[in-house]
């Protein structure tokens, strides 16, 4: 399954970003937690789609039916440097 972001279906707040993605007729809510640790979610939509697709394919859906992405899901080069 390859999820893609639905245009204008991104909601950001202080702690997470909610993205609605689609694969054909199926829609999936994806929550990106700890935006500060990830950086600009909008600039990494392709990466978020890839991670969400992989997690959905492996059945990694949370109790609320969403796919949750945290900084731990990102490849190491994307993690911000620690000071």
C-alpha cells in the first residue's frame, strides 16, 4: 500500500500534526508526534508517506485507528543534532 497525502488535509497544533492520506478509496489518519524533534513535517511529506505506508503494511496501527509517527521512526540522518 502506498499512502499519499490528500491536499489541504494537514492540521498542525503545538504537539503534533495530523495528516489525512489516501491509497485509492481508502483514507488513513496519520499523526506525527513531537514536531520539534522532527522539524518541518510539510517539507518531509514524502518521507512521512513512506513511513506511514510501511507501518500500515506491518499492522502498526494505534488504538485509535491512526498511524503514529515519532522521531524514532525517522532514519538517523533526519534526526536533529543534540547539543
